[in-house]
């Protein structure tokens, strides 16, 4: 079983489904995490090159905690995908999917506040259409929720994230929090959605929905048994 997790930025994979990733690894599945943005070509308009070295190093640490052996980095310009030609985004995502050949594909929620999340989720949906030859091996496509991005658009204007699949992470919640602790540059002070306490609370809440100690929720778009 090969699983591909599309992460717009390093840390989205851990925030969104770190416990599920750790569980999949424990079950002997091949998990590939693909972080698709970086500085882009040339100087980034917002952040220095040194920042990318730092956060990518943190991502590698986090993947070791989760047990992931395959971590890919692409170089689409972070926070700039709204101004990046769609065909370039689509090609990058399509190339990653073709390289990994996943049986299960996990994406950020299409209606996240961050436009990078939308652009990459959209591109993955383009390349995972069931009737395409390169997508016939994909039996499951699902979206995960990301703290600080998924629940910030008003539900009266955009479809709120409503999970229809839950993964029990009672045995791996501590690995998720341990992986999140590796992202030192992304920590925020105070009672924020990214705090360890908030991440645990969300996992406990999702777990209560299915009668377990902790869980992560997903929105399944397609599944083939």
C-alpha cells in the first residue's frame, strides 16, 4: 500500500494528519510526504533563503518522529500560488503523483483560507480524476483539516469541513505532538489553534465522534473497494 500526502507547506502534514501518518507507518504502509512549496525561483518576496533550510530541516526531524522515510520537496513559491500560472502548479503536482503512484491520496481541504492549499488541492484533483489512465491506481482520495486554515472561512459562504471518515489515533497522538514540537520555527505563543493543547483537544473531539480517545477526521471524495 502506497500513500501520498500532499502538504502545501512543511508542517501541514503533521498538523492535518500526523497521527494517521504514524499509524499508517506502524501498519507497514509506504507513506510519502510531498511538501510542494519553497522559495521558488530566485529571491522570495517575503522570506530569506535561510528560512527554507531551517523549516525543511525541521520537517525532516518531524518525519523521523512519525517514521516516514520518504520526504519530497518541490519548489513552487510559497504564499504566491495565486499569482503562479495554473499549468505550472498542475504539472508539479501531476509529476509527483506520477512518480509516487499512490493507492491513497490525501490533500488539504479545498476551502482552506490559505490560497496555496486551494491551488494544490485543485491541482491534485485534476490529476486524480478517476477516468485518467494515471489515476486508475488511486482507490481513495481524501482531504484533511489543518489547524489555522481549515475553519477560518465563514460556513455561510463556503462549505465547512465535515468529516465522513475518521482514523483512530489514540495510540499515535503523542507521536503527532512530538512531530509538531520539531517545527520550532512555526510555534505560536498563547492559546492558538496550533498549540499542543488545541491540537490534542481537536483530536479528542474527533475521537469522541467515533467513541475513541483521539482521532483525525477526513473528507472522502472517492473510494473504491
